[in-house]
């Protein structure tokens, strides 16, 4: 056993773990952070969007040296059927502001940079070390962790589980259950490299401007899920994700879906001639509010994906991860200064603060959405109807506009009937409210 | 320890900064192309003759002489090697005989070769990129403070007569052409089997220059206690085998890997594997082929259930013939294999083994 | 016994990308690793220290970020790490590299005692020349032992070392005097995993950072570009082998038939092999 004792051990060096370790270290606590990957971010290859706000609260001057790819000035939302795409596109010069709000990043690099800041703040960060077990005393209180390195039992007053979506450690220790397949999406993603010039021409970008494309429709073959294309400096992050339960049912493979999306007439030209380098699969918790497990106990708290903190609708995860990580740290630091023990009773303050934060408010807002999204018509019937409507509308063929309107309206009723349409609308509305 | 044993003053503006050729007077005197002839236990390494072939072309381009440098004990084999140089195209042979050179050791060989260069001033010096050649070239280049291009795959002289040596870099993902503009000699090593073996012309003769280095055994601290030829050793002889059969994760189980061993033994070759099998503990580390394993240069390489990742590729590309068996017709290994078979290796290997065994036994009866 | 191990941080060759237009290496985001070959030398050094006591200094010349690799080496159990970093070193070839490293080693000797053994890897996966080791040996007047497959014996009292060395066609057993330079052959030993205590120590350790001046280098003309006799004139992507693999026809064939055609194809392309095999089979 290692004699040394830490105020806090943070498991995982993703956004949640880093935010937590940084805040704790800055407040003078003795922190040990353990990451199983070769380096922070090595297990997090997905291209992602960074939301400035959550990071600013931790590192106000992050823009100075963080490895940011592009700031997002344009958002496209694609509703696709097999041959067509109905797009919503918003591009604004206002996003070329001095302190942009959203950036594309490459997690492998970003997490590494983040971790350097954590180390600079005084936390001990050790990679290539997997936490294999939470060590509990007779009364069930977590008193430390065991790792896959020899002589690996290390003591700490509190252990922060920032281990990501699967939450294995917590589950193994019987503190929580593993998230059911219905609440977890499996996302696969590729990095497509293009010469910077080519990429900027294709998306008509200049400087560090970037575009984000979110896509849904028949590309997921009726499964609940979405696809995306993010522009990095000299690469595109291309991915697609669906609920694991759906994959299980349909027997579709994530990679198969990705191929399908990439070969779609709307996507293919954007990717043409690119060199694929990385291929990564990763899970996203999408159970929302109702899937959030017990978040704290005697000597432990859960932050980030491990706590199902992802806003599936807005594709927000890393910002919730950072925020929950920060709030957990602030709570722990406060308890520490009060010289109180890290018991469930005191750590419950963490949950209380979350409830007051945007994190819980947002997740609450969409608490019924996951259920609403199980409606397969959203990913099959409606995209086709939409596409049909558009064609009818735009095709100039001597049919008068009134007739076209009727035809469109009829097509909707034919497909879903009045009751169907109403209930779909109703459940979506409930999901959104 | 002194940080720099060299005292020789560097000529004006060397290095990539001085991209243009500015040969100092001292170096203008350097002429002729030399090939170091690798002689061990009475046998010349084929790479030396391959280099002699290349050297001939360079010398003709430059209109200078081609010389072979032969070092060894004062025995017939050494003299024979010198004579053999002419059959492969040399005009001159420097014959250095001394008991201390009987078996290769870095120190005496480096001393003798650097002195030779100092005395006879060649402009180009070629060595085989073998364990011997690489060991010697590095020491000689550093002592002479000149440039050395290792593992070249292509040699040429350009308009102004400088040696352009092309070599792979970054695990073969790029090639680069390297010059040594302002220093002499221009040194390069070349891997075995990269250059073609030239035709041997019997009876061709030339000038033999005998050199007596007068080495004193007691001055040489390194001693050769013994030499164990590979054929007598039980250990894996992968790196030097003519036939290698290897298996990868595609074989799915340790039992299936036995098929690889079986085929290897029928072909009288060695068996190897990709890294994951070593990590699984199925095969010992000394049988791993690739970047962090052995680099092999067999005549025939059969890869079963190996995807052909770059780290594996760099270890096998030197093979004359690569046969790949893989269920995935898009597996990267088919990008560099010569013969491809899209099939289940676990099924094919046993029948392939039988096919070879049958064919060979037939011949046994016949003979 | 003091041992110095030279390691290099290299881009993971699996991740290298070449810019389709400019043919330059696109390093952005390419993860770096410790040159795989160096790990075998490091492991050997660790084993020697564990047997004979003493300490290990790991040394690298590279950009500031090479500190990561040094820290990783400490996690394996090395005692001290020195990072030689200075813009003057930019663009070094093997000559300039071995000059810089040998200067640093000389400085290490005066600071922490002369090493009995300096280890380098067999070769790097980016430079891939296998020349820096011999270069260092020559400059420091160390007895040079390359391609070592086994360190058979070390006699510290008599300053003697006996090793098995991979030579062409066999294994040499060599004995020489210390101090010496050793480059280990790949796959000669299993590489250990540092203990939790090692990992904690490494995470806290101070990596010593030296500039050219700190390493006692006065003649900057011997460093970096200026100190490099070789000139890289042209970098280009290899012309992908035009013919892809010749695929053996399999449709509608039995496994036996397929195997038959594979064998024929082999013998067709390598007639010599068939001859050799027949000799072997015929038993001579
Ligand atoms: C394809 C895809 C695209 C996404 N896009 C976005 C996006 O655009 N914007 C956004 O905000 N979010 C996005 N997300 C979600 C976002 O990635 C996550 O919400 C965020 O990474 C959660 O951070 P975390 O720290 O909680 O978990 P993680 O980032 O998963 O970090 C967990 C870390 O813990 C380590 N670990 C796990 N177990 C152990 C153990 N036993 N011992 C030691 N270490 C361990 C892991 O190696 C990992 O590094 C995306 C997710 C995916 C899969
Ligand atoms: C720094 C570093 C160094 C490395 N060094 C080495 C090295 O020295 N040597 C090395 O080999 N690797 C090395 N690797 C690992 C390398 O990157 C690959 O992971 C490894 O080579 C893959 O081995 P594989 O092809 O056996 O397995 P896989 O990549 O899993 O390939 C298995 C293949 O078998 C095929 N297959 C499946 N079933 C069958 C069947 N029934 N019949 C036929 N084919 C089938 C599949 O299509 C697939 O192509 C290194 C990696 C790194 C990062
Ligand atoms: N920049 C460097 N820093 C430290 N060691 C190096 C460096 N370059 C090369 N080496 C060592 O020299 C060995 C041979 O390198 P190379 O000659 O490039 O193949 C490597 O395995 C390292 O041990």
C-alpha cells in the first residue's frame, strides 16, 4: 500500500475530471488524477464542439493557447431521406466576434492541453493507469482506489468518478447501476483529412471560421439517432450515433450506417478525396434527466458522462461535464475548509447546487424527449414527407399552387392519419416543454 | 571523458544552411568510388557485390576508378576476396591483411578504414547496411566528420558530380534525397537485396594495393570470445531465414497458429507473428515481425490473418515475394503483397501445407 | 554504477500523414511515442541497475514537449531525466545529434559521475539510421557494442563487460572494457510496467532542462543545421506500387484447388525456391 494520502482522487482525465482536478488544485487541495489512456485525450478521439462558456468559468484566458480548430459561424441542420436533403442553415457574421461562443476542437489535443493546465495548478496526473476498484471500509465508505499498477492501493478522503459514460467503477462497487442500452447511444466517428485550402473552399470559410452540420432522417434506417460533420483546420470529423438498444434490435452496425451517411449525395461531395486517418467508437449517454443515477455517497461523487449529464438535443456534453466537475470540486473544497468529513450528508450539497444550475434545468426541460424520440416516424416517415413536400412545391410543372398545397397536406394525412399526426406533435411538444 | 575527440577544423559553411557546393581545397583532391567488401569467416556478404555493381555505374558516370576494400587475416580467403572484386567490376582492390582483422571488431576496422580514406582519398564510400556495415560506417563517418546516408535505396550522381542518395524515412511513408555537399568522402549504406546482383565476369583483373596496417593486438581492448553460427543455434533465425510464414490475429486461436508452424516446417523456414499474438502470449517476443520486432528479408514471406499495419509492413517489405491470406479483400496488406488470397486462413493453411508436402515428397521419390 | 540511456521522442509512424500537395509531414495532432527500440535499451539498463545498484539518467535532445517522453521513462523506473533543448539544435542530422548528445553526456559525467555504460536504441523509427549510437561512442571514446542480444556478464571491479552481439550469419560473443556504448537489439526482453510508487515519483520529478550553453557547448557551428554535413534536398511520397496484389481466383474452386494454385504461383515467381525445396526434401 502507498503510505501517502490524498485529499481527493479524480478518476479520469476527460473534461469532467480535468475541470474538477483543476478547481481542486487551484483551491490548494492535494489532488491525484488517474487516467487509463496513454495520455489525457488518447481515449477521446471524437471531434467535438467546445462551448466557451463552461471553459471560461475555469480558464478565462483559454483562447490564448488552447488548441482550438475553428470557431463556428454557421450551423446546418439536415433532414435527409435516401436521395434528398431538406436543410436549415444559419450563418452569421456576428459569430466572428472577439470572443466566439463555440469552437470545433480535436479532443486528443484539447484534453492534453487541458491536462497541462491541471498539472500546472499542482495536481498530480498519472496516465496509463487504470483504476480497477474503489476501496471501501466496513461501513461501505469509499476510502481510496486500487489500480492496475503494482502496489496500487491509494487512500483519499473523497474519490471523484469522472470515468465517463459506462460508469463501471461505480457499478462494480454497487454504488449505482450501469446505464441500460435504452439510455446510451453508440457513436462512431472518422477523421477525414483534406488540405486546408480545399476544405475552406468547400465550406466557403476564411481564416478560422467553421461549420457544424447535424443530420437526421432515413440515414439511421428508422433508429433514434443523428449524424454530424464538424470542420476542423485541416480535417472533418464525420460521425453518426444511435441508441444501443436500436442497434441490438435492427442488427445494423454503426460503421454500416456511417458508410451510408458518407455516401449520401449531400455528404459525399464534401468528403471527396479526403484521407481517413482515425476511426473511433464511443458511447454517449442520452437517457437525460430520468436516467441520472445517485450522484454522491460516503467518500464519492459522480461527474460528467458518468452521471448521464448530456443534453442530447443540443449535443452538449463536454460543457455539462466541465460544469458538474467544477461544482463538485467547489463543494468538496468548501467541505474541506469547514473541516467536515466527506460524507453523503455533506456531499449532498453538490446535488443541491446542480439542481440550481442550468445543467439540471436543461435536462429537466427535456426529460420526456428521449421517450418522444423513440417514435420511429420521426426518422423515417417525416423526412420522406418533408422531402416529398419540397419537391412538389419547387417543381414547376403547370400544376397550380393551391392543388400543390392540397397534395402536400394529403400526403401527411395519408402517411400518419389525423390521430397519428396529433399524437406525434403532442409527444414532441411534451418532450420540448 | 572528452566531449569531442575530433580536432579537424570544419570547412566553411557546411550543413543544410550551405545548400550550394563549396568544396574546400582539402576535399577537391578526393576522387574515386570505394566499396567496403564485407568479409567474415572467409565469406563475402552478397551485399558487397551488389554495391560493386552500383559503384561501377557511379564510377563510370564520374569517369573515375572503382575500388574494393578488403580486410581480413593474412589467409587465402582474404586474397581471394580481393581478386573476386575485379570479377564484379572493380579496377583496384585495397588488400589489408592483419591477424587483428581476422574477425570483425569496430575499433581496428574503424582505425584501418579511416587511415585508408585519409591516405587514398575516395570521394564516395559505400557499405552494406548490415549489422557490420552500420556498426562500422557510423564510427568511420564520425571520425572523418563527414556525412553519411544510411539505408539508401537508390544512388545516383547529379550534374555537378555529387552523390544523390535516396532513402525512406518516417517508416517508409516518405522518401528523401540526401547530399553531402561540402565534405568528403560522401558515405552511404545500402540494405542487402535492394540493389541487383551484377553478373560475374570471370578472369577480369585489376590492380591490387597491399596495405600493412601493423596493428598490435594488445592495443585492441575488445576481444571476440566465440562465434555461434545461426545454423548451429536453436534460437529463432527469423531475421536471416529465406522462407518465413507468419500469422496474425486473424487466426483467432492458438490452435490455429499451429497451422503456421506446420507450413513453416514443411517449407524448412521460420515462423513469425504480428505483435498482438506476442501480447496475447501465444508466441515468444523473438518471433514478432515488424517495427518493434524483427525486420526480415526472406525470399518468400507468407502472411496469414495479418492486416498489414504500417508497423508490420516496415518489417517485411524487404521480402522478394509476399503472399497474403486475408478474409478482407480491402486489408492494407494487399497494398504491398505480391500474391493475394481472399480466404479463411484457418481453412487454407492446412491444405496448403499438404499441397507442398505432397509436391515435395513426389520429388523425393523421383530423385 | 551510473548508466545513461538516450531516448528519442518520435511521431507514431501509424499516424503519420503526408500533405498530398506539399509532400511535407503533417505533424499536427500526430501523437508522439518513445522510439520503440529505445525501450529495450531502457529495460536492459533498469535490469542492470536492479542487479548491480547505481542510477540511471535518461537523456533526450528535442523540443520542450519531449519532456513527456522523459517523464514516461521515469515512470519505468529511471532515476533522473535530462532534456537537451535549444533552437540551435533544430535540423540536426546524425552528426550534429551525436555531437550534441555526447556534449551533454560529458556534462552529465562531470555533474553526476561518469557513466559506465551509455545505452542508445538500435535505431529510431523516424531517422532510422542507427548511426547516432556509434557517433556518440566515437566522440566519447567508448567501446562500441551494437546489436547486442544479451549482456552475458558485467565485472565492475575489473571494468569488463561480456555481451552477445548479432553479427551477420551468427552471434558474436565479445568482451571489452567499460565504459562502453551499447545498443540493444529489438525484442530482447519484455518491457516492465512501473509500480504505482514509480508513477508517483515520476509525476513529481523535476526534469533537468539544458540549453546548448548549459551542456557546455561553445561551438554552435557544430549544432543543428550548420553542424549537419548532410543536406536533404528533396522529400517526396513513394510512388505507390502500381500493381496491387495479384489475387488468386477462388470462385467455384475447392480449398485444395486454391492451395494448388497458390503453390504454383509461388513456384512460378520463385523458381529458385522450388529447386531449394526439392534439394531439402531429397535430403541433401
Ligand atoms: C461522437 C461523439 C461526439 C460528441 N460531440 C460532442 C460535442 O460536439 N460537444 C460536446 O460538448 N460533447 C460532445 N460529445 C460528448 C462529450 O464527448 C462527453 O460528454 C464528454 O467527453 C464527457 O466528459 P467526461 O469527462 O465525463 O467523460 P470522458 O470524456 O469520457 O472521460 C472519461 C475519462 O476517464 C477515463 N477512464 C475511464 N475509466 C477509467 C478507469 N477505470 N481508470 C482510469 N481512467 C478511466 C477514460 O480513459 C477517459 O479519458 C460527443 C461524444 C461523442 C461520443
Ligand atoms: C509503436 C507501435 C509499434 C508496433 N510494432 C508492431 C510490430 O513490430 N509488429 C506488428 O505486427 N505490429 C506492431 N504494432 C501493432 C500494429 O499497429 C497492428 O496493431 C498489428 O500489426 C495488427 O496485427 P494483426 O494484423 O495480426 O491483427 P489485426 O489488425 O486485427 O488484423 C487481423 C486481420 O486478419 C484478418 N482475418 C480475420 N479472420 C481471418 C481469417 N479467418 N482468415 C484470414 N484472415 C482473417 C482480418 O481481416 C484482419 O485484416 C505496433 C503498434 C505501435 C503503435
Ligand atoms: N534526439 C535524440 N535524443 C536522444 N537520443 C537520440 C536522439 N536521436 C537519436 N537518439 C538515439 O540514437 C539511437 C539511434 O538513432 P538513429 O541514428 O536516428 O537511428 C536512437 O535509438 C536513440 O537512442
